[in-house]
C-alpha cells in the first residue's frame, strides 16, 4: 500500500492503495464517483473513460500510480449546477437508452471536441468508434455531438 495523491475534478485526494490498482477502482470505490463504470475490464468498451491531459483514457486499465495529471470525470463536466453542453445535448437528443455506456460516450466526445471543435461526420464516427453501445444509439450520439458543434459551445 502507498499514499497516492490525485487531482480529480479540481480537488486533491490522497488515497492509500496498492500502486497497481486500476484508476477506475479508486475513482469509484475510494472517491465515490459513479460516472466511470466497469464494463469489460480490458479497456475495450469505454464505459470507464475519463479525461487526462485532454485525452480519453480507459481507467480500468490505467494503474493509479501512473497518473500524474488532473483527471476529469463525468461529474466534473457540469459547472456551477449547469450541465455541460454535451450533457444537455445528450438529453435533448435522447441519446441514452439503457445509459450504461453514456459515461464513455460523453467523455470520449468531450475529448474529441476539445481536439477538434468542428469535426466532420466521418471524424465523429471515427473518434467514437472505440466506445461501444449495446443499445445501438450511435445515431443519436452523433446527433448530440453535432448539436454541440452547430451551437459552437464545446
């Protein structure tokens, strides 16, 4: 066990964990965050996605000891009680069905738009292709992303 300090959604946290513990477990079990979810445990489905240094990262395969930068989770997107434009677009487009993958979808979309605020449809499809949705709401997810792009508020 070792003390690890993480900055998550603007707040510093020190936890006593095995350095090899997946970041996802620390976020959920030690910090009580419910946004990132355990899906496959292999970094393939995207349900556990967080943003580190502007990049969508699979927290289920990221050892907590390797994280040196601030982590943003789904809970960190809303500011002062106001939903992030992506979160609002998800609601407006009724993107979630079961909702399980939505953390990964939104966090991946956020990282995509941070790097490319005006992606083409093909770039959106490519950028979102590694985030799986069993309910097949990909068209609504794309519409939600386009809604944000068209408003220019990413």
